[in-house]
């Protein structure tokens, strides 16, 4: 990070305990990917950090130049600093 950039932190925890929660999680997943892709076009937003407990989302972010803070599924969703 330099004096001309601002870090972006996205917290995208998911829960799939019920069908409505699964549907909301899928929407959050799509929104997070869209947000990250848009943020990557803004050079002043660096670094981009995504904290998630979703293995699927972490996998989809693997090819992007972002830092993924991945919590294990089933564990409490936290941000490791």
C-alpha cells in the first residue's frame, strides 16, 4: 500500500443452514465476485482482501489478484489480521 491507495476489505460470510439462507448466500457470492471484478479496475483500491468461509467463493477468487482470508466451513466466520 502506498499513499495513493486505499485497501478494500470485503467480508462475505455464508450460511447454508436453510434454503432461504442458501439463496441469500448465492446472491452474496455473485455480488462479491462482481464487486471484486469492478474494484480490480480501480488501481487506487489495493490491496483487495476478501474474508469468507465459502470454499466455492475462495476457489473462484483464486485466479484474481486478491488476498483471500478463508475460514474453514463450519467454523466461526472471523477476519484474521
